[in-house]
C-alpha cells in the first residue's frame, strides 16, 4: 500500500466493528457528533462551510458533555483538514477513534491502546505489532532523536509544550503539559498514530476557541479525565505495510 487513500471503506468498517464491539462490551458509552461545528478552532487548517459553520476539526470540546454522566466514553467518526500538501499519510477527511477514561494516567491509557491493538490483531488475523517493544522519549529530545534503523518499535513522545497543546493539563515542567503522542517506528521511519493527554484548561494562546464558555463544558475539566485518539487509516496503513 503506497498511501492511506488506498484504504477501503470495507477495511475501515472491519476495524470500526471490532473496536466498537470491544468498547461497548467493556461498558463504554458511545457519543454521536455531527460533522460540522458552529465555532472555529483558531490557528488551524479547518474547512469553512459558511460564516457560522466549519467542518469538524476535533471531537473536543463537544464530546466532554458525556463526562457528566459517564466515566468512560468514545466517539468514532470523521475529522477534516484543509491540507495544503497531501502526502502518503495525509488526507483531507480521515477517521478517528477518540476515547476518554476517568481517573486514569498515561500508563493506563497506553496500556489500553495496546489492548485495543491486541483485539484487532486477534479478530482480523493481523501481525502482532502490539507485542513490539515500547520506548519513551521527551518532546525536547524527540526533535533531535536518531530513530533506530535496525528495528521496529513503538515510541511514546511525552511532555509536549503548551504551544503544541489543546486543553491538556500542565505539568511541573516549565511550559510542559501532559500531552503525549504515539509513533510507530519502522527501520528509521516514523508514523504518528495517536495523541493523548489529561484534560485541563487550554493554555495555548494561539490555538483556542473564541467565546469558549459558550462551547466548553467546564465541569469536565475538573473531573480527572484523560483522553486519547488515533487515526484508523494510518493504523490500517501501518499493518498493511509490515512485511
């Protein structure tokens, strides 16, 4: 497979069915979101439909309203990016699984992500990428990281700075947040598959929603939720390009 545009809707459906079944059986609440919003996230490449309508850039902040009654919930649907240049792993519309857990930490969340991969591998008879080694690196180190050209592994990049965050809780590090990203490394090349973080106030002065109080459920910000999402087309692309 040369790029994610070759992923078929049938392949997507197979993955969606496995993931949805697993989450529902585990007691998760599935939330529905429309593909348009009546606000813009500033400093993003979102699509404008008209003066008051935009194609959905993120499941947040609408998905947080579920947190008033549910401790774990998810959404599966399309996000849109007005990409100026398309690559092997970029699409203008793509499918995301977005999951929230209450009173869990990064370790719990990453463990749950690999539990999902194990279920996908078992159900769809795929290679066991979930059993590959996991390495960690901080964001500042990642910028200069030399990826191992002789092995395949998972890389978790942690401690993203405020300017790279969006409603991620801050940490004790200067300008640091709980945001992390999940990469798959294959012989020196990397593909970003997922992103997560503990829910908190948005400290990013460039990437924000005007009149946020009108759209953001502030109660959710204090309920110790951690969220993470991953792109399905990229995940399928990763599995199909392993030899």
